[in-house]
C-alpha cells in the first residue's frame, strides 16, 4: 500500500511545488491517480480543515494549503479519464450587487474545489439577473452568495426573491456568507444555509448534496 503521509504533509504545510512534484511522481510510479487525489491531496486538506476549525490554523495558511492541493490535482488530472472524476455537485458562487470584495469568496471557491465540487465563480457585483442567468446556464445544485458590507446584504434577499419570481427557487439550494452575515439573517431571507467560514461552507455544501 502506498504511503501518502509525505504528500499530506506537503499539502498541510502549503508547499505548492513540492506537492505538485510529489503528486506527479506518485502517478508516474504507478499509483492510481484517484487515490493520489482522495487519499493524499484531499486527506491532507481535511486535516487543514480540522486545524482551522480548532483555531490552530489561520486564513493565509489555509489559502496556501488550498493552492498546494490544487497544484497536486492539476499534476494528476492528465492521467485521469474524464468519466472517472466524480464530483459531488456543481456550485455557482458570486458576490452580490454593489459589493466588490472577493477574498473570502475566493477562499471558499478553493476549499470547495478541494472537496471535489465543480465551482463556477461568477465574480463580484452580481445582480439577481446575473445569478439567475448563471443558474440557467450551469444547472448547479447550490448557489453561494457572498457579501462583506452590511449595505449590500439586502441584495441577498432581492436575489432570492428574484429566484422565486423566475420559478427556479426550488431547483437549487442557496447558501450565504460573509463577515456581516449571520445564521439568523440567512433564515430571515429564506436561504437554505449559512457558512461562517470556508470550511463550514464546504461542510454545509457536502451536507446539502448528500
């Protein structure tokens, strides 16, 4: 059995090039590419999630770990047949109208991708119509909305209301997040869930699609 400890440690330590090289050499030596992803890269990222939740790791470190994991996945992808990769689901994610902040959203995207989700990042300053357009185009299971300003939080409710009017509210789960957003606010506006940080958002999405 292949020992994945070294690659897990390199993901945990946020060592981008080392992770990329380890992933490539594992595959080239005959290790199953999907095992490298699941038992090495994702397993390493899961340990990051545990430490982050416990307050023993911080956002910059998590970002580096996610980058390392992504580099490993990119190194392995050419060796995987398209139909072998199973994704838990598709997620459309964006910052709401009037809000140009994207650091938190970008971290959530990276963490969700590290969990195997196909993430469609529609960027910042998205109107309800842009969210609806993205849903019609990409057919996601989940829509994630981010806001970092209290003044842009109402745009989340406007977007959910627009989904209802467009007759597509029941086709997706909607989650919200961002510094001023709370679980109570999420419930008030009719969202399906709230993620207080990137790891919580990942866990919530896994729960929503399972």
